[in-house]
C-alpha cells in the first residue's frame, strides 16, 4: 500500500494537487454521543443550563469544517461551499450527520469528519455538568462523491466494521 503523504524517502509531505482540475466534491460523516436517557431528554427540551446544545454544536461543526487544515497538518485548505449539520436524538444517544460540499482539487472527507467530531465534543462540553459518562463514538465517513477515486458509500454500521478489524 502506498501512502500519498510520504515522499520516496519516507518523509511527510503535502500532496501536490495543483495539476488537478477543480470538481464538485461532497462528503458525509456521522458519529454519536452516547449518554444517559435523562440527558437526551434535557437536550431535546432545551433544558441544559448552558443553552441550546444542538444550535451551538451546529455552529461549532460549521466552524470546524472551515478550519480543518489548521488542525490536521497535511490537510489542504479548501474553499468550503456548504456545511449541513443534522442531529437525531435517540433514547440514549444523539447522532450527528455532517455533509460538506466544495468545488476544489481535493476532497472534503477530513472536513466532514472534523466537523462531526467537533460537534460531538461540543455536545459533551455543554452537557458534562449533568453527565460526565458520555461517550463520543462511531465517527466515520459514510459517503464521498467526486474526484478521481469516484464514489464511496459505507454499508452496514460502524460497530460491525470495528468488530471485523478487531477479529482480524
């Protein structure tokens, strides 16, 4: 397997994308914050003392998508065209879904994943006074379109993928 971010001597490098043509690219990432059922009820009813948890997490995700290259060393800065953030509240979790679009020379997978993770961390931060046992997990790329490598779509759930890796 060849790693694109290593030069022939094995040193880290930023991939040269200048010869590539800009194309429309989209990536969707999902993750979950697992918590006590009372915490999901408080979030849903906007009863958390710090404020509207999901509104703040949405803004944090958008900001994170735009600043991904500041946090991931070899990630290209991209002109992010749009960021859509959705939440689904379950009995003992909040699912986060982030979709990022651009017209650029490289994909937005890292932007979607970074935004999803930061939304999860924001939910944790806003709810930690009531529930320190929360777990942020299952952050994964679910779909990617555009670019030379084409379309990728995850099948199954993240837990089954983790089980397969652990069993190998």
